[in-house]
């Protein structure tokens, strides 16, 4: 790195260290990635990863794991159906249906 100021060398080292750290922290197991996506509320991405996992490893997956993946996919679908309203939607409905309703 001859010709670069010392700050640039330190910045480069920090960048490489950060990139290596982030890469090593990312879940490598599809099940872990699916759970992380689910916790982050990224249901569509999690469902796509479930579908991909079932397609690629379908016959080699234990039956219990395959059933768990299908259940998880169904659960995320039901959550989206059951909890489709935003906070604003709910407040609007409450104001229409409850006399003297105030948001506190």
C-alpha cells in the first residue's frame, strides 16, 4: 500500500475486518436463515427460502423437518391473513365503533 496515507491503510483493514465479521455472522444453515427472516418479519423471503430448500433437499430432508418447514410456511401465511390491518386501520375502526374513543 505504498503511496496511500496511513489513514487509508487503517480504513482498508477495518473494511476487510468488518466484511469478514459480517460474513461469518450470517447464518449458513437454511433453517437458521428462515428463522432469522421470520423474526425480522420478512415472511415472503422466508417462504421463498422454504420453497427453495424443499425443492433442493426435498427427498433428503427428514420427514419431520419437511413437515416443520411446511407448517412454518402455513403459519406465516395465516399471520399475514389474521393480522393484515395497520395501526391506522385499527384506530380508524375504533373511532367509528367506540363512542368518544381517543388515542392515548
